């Protein structure tokens, strides 16, 4: 056992560049954050960390690529809740198992979703939106940019007693563009993604999905405040590696990533993206992931969604 442990404790890892896989396209907010983290992690480990973008297919492509990678610590998945929790609630079959195929490394950030409408919309409050979904069931449409957004939206509609028609999109950006242009009636999206549209007045925010108002938008109520009791749906990110990655490597990456995300500079960058640091170790990430799988499954079933 001592001989097996020596290469890692002696610093042989990493012995080549590390891939940091993300399921978002280049230029997205998540991609920008990943490139910052890659630089910081590379400086600490003494080897280049290269961001590899694997967007599309509800994050199946990125997750499957990491799950099948060598378990040597040279492939890291900077993952959102969609592949690691929400997809379990939506799809009957996944090309990976989000628990068995991955070792948790570190819990990193979380952020709320915003309920948004076009700037020209006559809908002024979340109660207005709920009322219209009841009065005109199925005639309103909404942008469904990923599984998590559709679950969050359908849960709201179920609680409101209304119905609306989902319009699938490959990402948040095209959904927001169509919303701003009036082709959609509303959408649930990451708060960070919608800010440029808010600043231009092309969209308005009706509510946020967390359990408290977001500091940067103190006038925007939560859904809980607006009468949707216990409504709480947030997005989050964590770092994972392929299952069976040596524990010493996982522990090293855990400590390094926690240290990076606890830097004031990192916290500032996360908040500039309208998220918040949510740092925890590998064990905390696994517990949280399992809780989130249960939460998303319960939300999807409560909303009456059938697995695809």
C-alpha cells in the first residue's frame, strides 16, 4: 500500500494537462467562470488546466465524456445541477449514472432563477402571470432552455393551477432572445443570464426562486413571498471526477478547489455573475447531490411531469 501511495504523495500527479469539462458553450457565463478556475487551479497544481466545452443534449454529452474518462484525476467535470440531479427526474434513461459513475470533489456555487417576461408585456406581477395561466390554460408559452428550467416552470404552474406550453431551446441565450423579441410569454432562467436584458429594458423580472430576495435586486420578491409556499428551486455547481479516481487525488482537488472558491477575488466574480459561493467538501457535495435528486424528482412528480 505504501508503494501505491507514494506516487501521489510524492507529487507525481498531475503529470499531464488536466481537462476541465463544462456542458456550456464558449462565451457563456459558466464558460467564463470555468476559464478563471482553470487558470487558478493550473497555477496551484503546476500543470495547464484546459477548459473543454461539451454543450448540448441536456448535458448528456459532457457527463458521459467524463464518466467514461480515465479515473486518474486528469478529467474534472465542473457540473451544474442539470446533469447531476435534475436529469434523473426528467429522463427514463441516462447514458451515465450521476451517482455511481462520479466521485464528488467539492461543492462550489449556487444561484437563483428569475421569472421573466418581455418588457412590453402586460403582465406586471407573478400573480398576474398565475391568473393568466389559469384564465387561458395552454395559450401562454414559455422558454424551456434546460430540464431544470422546465421542472421549475411546471411546478409553478401546478401550484398556480394553470397551464402553459413549453417551447424547447438548446440553451438560455436563444430563449432570452426570443423572449425579448416577444415570441415567448415568459421564462424561468438563471438570474445572471438575464441581467443584460434587464438593463436594456427588454425584459422584466417578476420574482426569484430562492428563499430570500437577491441582494442586487431587493425589490424583486420571491415566489414564497408571493403566495407560493415552500417554493424553492435553485441551480448549483460542483466538481466531480470519474468514479474510482484515487482518494488522494480527490482529496487534493477538493482542497485546492475549496481554497480557490474561498478567495475574495473568486467570491467577487461569482457575485458579479449573480450567484453566491456555496463551498463544501466532497462529502458535503455528495449529501447535497442526493438531497437535490430527491428534491427535483419530487418537484417533477408534483408538477405532473412524466419521464421522457
